[in-house]
C-alpha cells in the first residue's frame, strides 16, 4: 500500500558544533532550581510585561524551572503544562507531541488557540491559525517557563483569553546541557544548549533533532530546530540583542478511530487518512533594544518571520466517506513593539505603556486530491500535486496601545489598572482558479480593561503570603483561516460545494473575575512549602464554534467558565513534590443546550509528582495525571471515560554523565484523551487513542 511518509531522519544541524564549543564541562547533578513554583521570590515578566516580584502579582502566575522539568518524566513543554493548576493537556498523537492545552475550560480543538505562546517575550503563535507549536523549544534550552492563567487581553490582546505561556531560554553563562534519548516507537532525540562567549560577544544557542515512527500505523514524525541569541552591543544602561530561530517538522496523521476500529486495534489507522501529512517550516529573527533613561526603561523589539507549509488533510463528510485536499502555504509577518516602563514615581506609582503593530500576508493554494469511500482510498495510488481548486492571499493588519498604572498606597497593598485598545483589519483577495467575486474584508476593534489588587497579609522570616483579586475583559478575534480559508467541501446540492470559513464572524468577548492567594512557609531550615488557590468566572459572548448544521464557523452565543484551582509544592533537600488540582465547569448559556457542559472540557484534572533521592546519587521521579467527566457532544449524552496515567523516570550518575530510564503510561492504561461524534451520524463516535506503555533511555551532561 503506497503511503506518504515523513522524513525518517532529520539532518543534524551544523550549529551543534557551535553550541558544544560554547560549553564548559559541568559534571554532576543539576544545580538546585532557583525558579520553582514553590517560591514566591522570583521576578516574573509575563504577568505585567515588566519585571515584578511574583508575590505582588494581581494575576494567577506559576513559574516552572527548566532544571525541574528536565528531572521529571516530561518530553516537552506541552506535556509539562499538566504540571500547572488550571491546565489539562489533550495528547492527540498519544506520544507527547502536538499537545493541545485546555485552560479554564477554553479549548480550540486543534483549529485555534486560547493561549498565547511567547519565547523570550515575543509571540510565536501561527498568524493564520493562532496555533502554537508547543515543542518549538527543547527542554535542554529552557531556563524557566512563566504561566499566566486567565484573561490577559489587557496587556497581550487577542488570543490571551485562557492565559499566556512565556518560555525563557538561555542557560547560566558558561554552562551547557546535552541530552540524547532513544525509545519505543522508533523514537530518537538529540538536543543541546549552551551559553558562553564567541569573539567577546555573549552568545546563547540551542539545537535539537527528533524522529519517531509513532505507536500507530502512519504516524511517523521528524523535526529539527536551532536557536541563537547574541548581544551585539552593550553600554551602560543599554544593549542590543539579535535572536534567531529555525524550526522544521514533518508528521503523518493517522486520524481518529471509530469505536469499532478502536476495539479491533488501537494502533491502526483508517484508510481515509493514509495520505494525510504535514511538512512545515518557520524561520524568524528579532532585534531587541533596551535603554535606561534616567529612572525609566525603554525597550523595543522588531520581529520578522517566514512560514512555509505543505499539508494534505482529510475531512470526513459522513461515516466512511471523505474528501482530501492539499494546501500549500506561504506566510510572512513583520511585528514591532515599543515599551516604556517608569517605576519609582511619586506616591509609589509605576506606569508602563506600549504600542504594537504587525502586518501579515498569507498565500494559500488548495489542490483537490481524492473524494470517496474507504474502498476508493484503500485502492488509490499515492496522489500527486492534485487539481487546482482554490487560491488567494489573506492579509491582517493589527495595531494596539496599552497602559498599566500601578499604585502602592502602603507597603503591603498594591493596586493596578490596565487598559488596551486593539484594532484589526483582515482582507482576502482571491486568485485563479478562485472566483474573483469572493473578495472579502473585515475590521474590528476591542477595548480590554482590567483592575486588580494585591494585599500581602503575612510577611516574616519563615513565611509570607498574599491575596489578590481582579476583574476585567478579554477578547479573541476569529483567525484569518476561520474568516477566509477557501478549502471547499463537496455537497450533493447547489452550489455543490461549500467553505467552512465565514467572513462575517465577530470577535468573542469575555467579562470575568478571579481571586486567590498564595502562601509560602519554611518547614525546616532546609525545606519549604507553598500553597496556592484561585477561583474564577468568565462569561463569554459571541462564542466562536463550528455549526454542523450550517457546516461553517459561526458566533453561537454565550458560555460561562468557572472553577477552582489549587496547587501545593514542597521542596526539602533533594526531595520535591507537587500537586495541582482543577475543578471547572464550562457551560452553554443560550440556546437549546443552555445549562449543558461544553464538549471536550474535563470537569476535573489532577496532576501530582515527586522526585526522591536514591542511594549512590540516583533519583526517582514519578508523575501521575488524571482527567475526567468530559462530554463529547453538546447535548451531553456521550461522555469520554476518565483516564489516569503514571509516568516514571529513574536517573543514575555514571562518571561525568547521567543515565536515565523513563516509562510513560507505566501501568499500560488504554485510554483516549478526546473524541467527537460524527456530524452526519451522531451514533458514530471517533476517538484519538493514547499510546500504551512506552520506554526510553537517555543520557545527559551539563547543568
């Protein structure tokens, strides 16, 4: 049976040599992590876009240390987000890649994102879909991860409805980290990161390459990437830094399985998806400039990026009947941000103000490959380029201005007020063979205010605690693909083909509040614990969703998201432990399904883990994840079975390196993290099965 497969082995990037040249030997156990969630002292940037102590934040923030993530059985940032209260992670490929986060009941279903992903403060979500590549940066290069939960449109604008994740790269100067792994399903991975100097210029760099055959048929994947940051100029009170990043990945998509197919084999793939694959690339560069002017700090970032894509994707139109098309994509984006931070003003005030602007061009071409039933797909030869179907160019212009005002009326009270104004203009220009009458435009604005208060109720040598509350508005605009994507769907009635996009979509808006507290205490001279709790409610209107009856994206109505989150962290010597609990309810507030839960949202999620020392310098890391009570349909008649997964990692020093063995899904549970009913026949339900027990071994060196 002919198939289209991903590259079986990526070329090792030549930057590996440069990374290793920067490295200095750092044998032995990784140094203590200075940015654990259990600490309140770290200075974070994500919550307020400027450095501020975590203990004084008026939002729900967690900080994950890179060293901690590398010691526990996590394969990437996407998996590690389970570690954060409020997050559940859907694992569509069952092997740790292509993670889809669900945060506070917001889930894009793999078609959009409700979380903004930043790398060193610069947004990296795809411009046409808003999706984030959660494996963009390898764990070897991560210094810390700042996670802001809840609506953050007052500072970050569109898409920051569920939260913001900021990956901070760069190891300590003069250090390096090298790791390689091999495991089940043909998985191989190699990554390296280093920080040092080249010709007197401070340089940080990382590279990585991965490949896997997958645990299912037609599930091969491969990726490679590299990142570099160099300080080009430095003077008292200022610096200019150039950073660059390249990423390429290719993966086959085995598609979902029906209940009958799942019963027959969890590792199989439907013939309807035998040609589905994606090959995409990203190249981007940023120039950062910082300047201290008296008591103020000026900063600016200019970023340019180019994305390419070649994707074959199948849509099932009815049980056993599908349509497959190929899409060639070329996306270019130029973005700039300027920010002024003025702390130390009279009366303890601080003002932060900024402006942003971006321009995006997306060229898209579709080619018809195949339409038919399973027998036709099983017998078809590998398709070529296909027949031209639709083509055009989309554009998005965006501009925003934001301001944050902070006041400290006393040493223990902090007040803040944020406001941001966003303007978006989208346009679509068709090209042959598309109908020129299909040109469309859309323009939207949004005002997102937010007010918060933080009260430090305890402060002493052995403990500290703070409570906070905030209220605000957030928004999410439809993505350019949701507005203008011209993929056609064949139908047996006039006009005999439809498109799922809808240029009349309005942004969805949310109004909500949250309140919480975090407390840290010393348990003994060498041990500390922290506890955090948060409660929230968000009411959304003009919710974006896919209407099966009209077979297009629409503004369906209103929803309410509310819940409670709690986290506990304990650190004592070489012992560490954590637990993160989320109890949430996301429900329809209008229409025939009023009062029923939104589909694919787990009502509860629990993650816990421990790292324990063993004799002779060895260590054992265990994590457990449970999610349950997720509905598969809007009528709440189909429920996804709850599932529990346990992962383990055993590490031991061998000379100057550390060797480890990891077991994912240690208990070999058979489960699916998500599913959905067929739009034409609700009695047919599709599932995305997770991998069974998977073993891998690895070697690492450096800190």
